C-alpha cells in the first residue's frame, strides 16, 4: 500500500526578482534576470539574458533545473544532486547587446516543494543553472537557488 502526503505552502509575501552579472575578464560579460525568486510548482520561469561583451565563440546556452537533497547530519550527511532538465535557450553565437528571452514551464518536471532543514535531517533545494558552452566544449555556468512551494493539492 502506497500513500503520499502533500502539504500546501503559503504564498510568499516578498518575491523579489533575481538579477545578476557574471563574466570572464575581457572575454565575456552577461547580465541575467528572472522575474521572481519563488515559484509554485506549476509556475513559469520568465527572464532575460543580456550579452554585454562577447569575445568567446559560444556554441549554445541552456537552463538547467537541479534538485539538491541533503539527508542526515554531521559526518553521515549525504548530498545528492539531480538534474531534472536541460532546456536549450540559445543556439549559435550571440552578438553584443543581444537579449535572449527565457520562458520555462515548471509543470512538466518532477519538482516538489523546497524543504529547509526538516528536523535537522532533510533539506530539498532547487537551483536554476545557466550554462554557456563554447566551441571547445568548455562550460561556463552560474547557479541561483530558487524556492518552490505547493499552491494546491494534486
């Protein structure tokens, strides 16, 4: 006999956008923003990636969703990372001042709510991982934690 427990989350009072700048000196400078930092499980991640400086031959760019589960505590703590999806958002070489729109629907992926330190034994966290791959298959990435919550049962 299998059973499941679903807890409804409370909508966050504050839901600030995520804005970051990353780069490699004199080679690459990008700015990215996502419309919010907290999403319900059927929500849509909306954002943009701006290329301010491009001197690397980028092959493609993808957005990954990573689930990190941390169980146990102290010496027996175990961390497991699972990539839930790799979503290609750009193919080809971008030019300076180019803006790439991002729209990723969370409903198609096996996400659950974020849990932080449940009885000092369990944490489940989610990350958006923006990955750029150059023509020599070098990977440049930036991870940003997001908070997921359950809006309704089902």
